[in-house]
């Protein structure tokens, strides 16, 4: 298993992985289609942000991204077949180490509601909720992580 910086040519694979990972939670196809822009990883996004991918068996199985100027974890997605097998912990530890290297002492994240338990298990604290940018009546758990 290796973790490396994302390359612009990874954008389509990462977009597909984000979609599959979101679908894991049982959302309807209509809901997922409404989220498609937020799940699309563009070449420009990879160039502007800190994006790392985890590979296992020569396949990208997870990725995360950090928006540096906001000190915010923007995305963390895991291939559904790899959820529950320790890959989340491994990529989380990499994320924390990378944040330390960058001098980030704490970060926020808007959690997928179904992933809140994962973030709590990793040591994040829920500080409230934040409105979804896609669905006005939906609120996402707002989490804070001390690095």
C-alpha cells in the first residue's frame, strides 16, 4: 500500500471513487445526481489543493483533500469494498501527519452524516452543524480535529 500526491490524470478515477463512496450510504440515484458537481474532482482542483491518494493492489482505494488556505479537510472517500478494513485509519493517520508537517494545529470538516461516527472514532469533535450547500433543509455535522 502506498499513499502519494494525486496527479491531474487521477481526476476521473477520484470522481468515480467519490461517487461510489457516497452511494455506499444508500442514497437515491436522484440525490446522487444532484451531488454530482460536488463529487467531481477536476484537474484544477488537484492543482489548487492538497490531494493524496491511497493505492492498494495497484488500484486507488481512497483519497483525501485539504484546502490549505481554509485549513479544512474538504474530502475523504474510501472505495466501498475497503470500508471497515482499516484503510480509513491508515489514510486518517497520513492526513494528520501531513497537517503537522504543514503547521496546521486544527482543522474543520463538514461530515457526511453517515460518516460522523468514523470521525468521532478518529478523535474529531462535533462542534455543531452547517447547512448543506446542495440541500437547504439538510444540515451536516460540523467537526473539528486537533492535530
